[in-house]
């Protein structure tokens, strides 16, 4: 088969793949967020141009929406915003005020979705929702778990991340609105014992947690 014949075959396959079939398969697979690479694997496609053009058609039809380069949301199954935060910038996990609010440690509900990442700090805005990513070193990228499909810091690590950014001058270490009775003090001590930065540990000690 010649190259032109192979291309024509791919086009025919994509044309036969109706929007209804795509919707049904994505719903069956429980897909809410996907990359172009995910889409190609799901439908057995090898040509990047064909995949991109199909994604464009689906977007025009109101079936999917482009979030950032190469990343899309399936509009028939909108995901949790925390899952979206994990997806937009990887690796990352929900933490700081978002996680503290999730566990009821703070009463306020932040408008922004806060996450930690080992990559450069970044802010992404999707339909007026702001996703903010703060950088943390690789040796502090732990203390998170999977809950309701998304990755989120556990209570103690969320507090440590908040104190870490306070130590860096990126937060105000005001713990008056933090319910420390919810924090597992033994686990908190264990986590702090894993950190070698003595200046940070001295800073934490001053907070009298």
C-alpha cells in the first residue's frame, strides 16, 4: 500500500468514526480529561495530524473543549476541579489552602485551586477558575494520596506545605483560623523528622504548633 493510499485509509476510518460513537466510547471508559496522545491510543490512531483535526471537529461540535496545548476536557462528563488541577500541570497534588479547606482545618473556601509541583511555579486560568502551582523541591514531594480520583496532600503535609511557603515569604504564617486539633501531631512530628532544613524546622518551632 502506498503512502497516499494509507493516508486515504486513515481518513476513511476517521470519517466513519462518528461523534456519537466517540461520545459513547468515552462515556463507557469514564473519560473526562484527555490528551491528544490519550485520544490516539483510545481510537487506535497513529497520524498526529488526523488526531488533531478530529479534536478540532469535536471542539466545534461542542463535545470537547481545549484546556491547554494538547489537553482537553470531555464536556459530557465534567471532572472535579481538583482532578482538573492534577491534569493541567504534572506532577502536582492539591495542597495548601485548598487541602486545608477540604479537610475542614480552615473554615474559608479559597477561590483559587492550590497545588504543589516540582516544576516551575505556574498559574493557569480556565473559564475564570484559577489554578495556582507552587514549587517544592523533589525531596519534599511526598505526603499525598489519592482521594475521589485526585491526588491531595494529607492533613499534616498540607500544613507543612503551607508553613514551607510561609518560611519562603510566600504566605503569612497566621494560624489563628487553623483548627490544629484535627492535625495528627504524631504524624506531623514524623514528617518534620524527614526534613533536613534546620532553618525551616526552627521556623516551624516558632509557630508553637
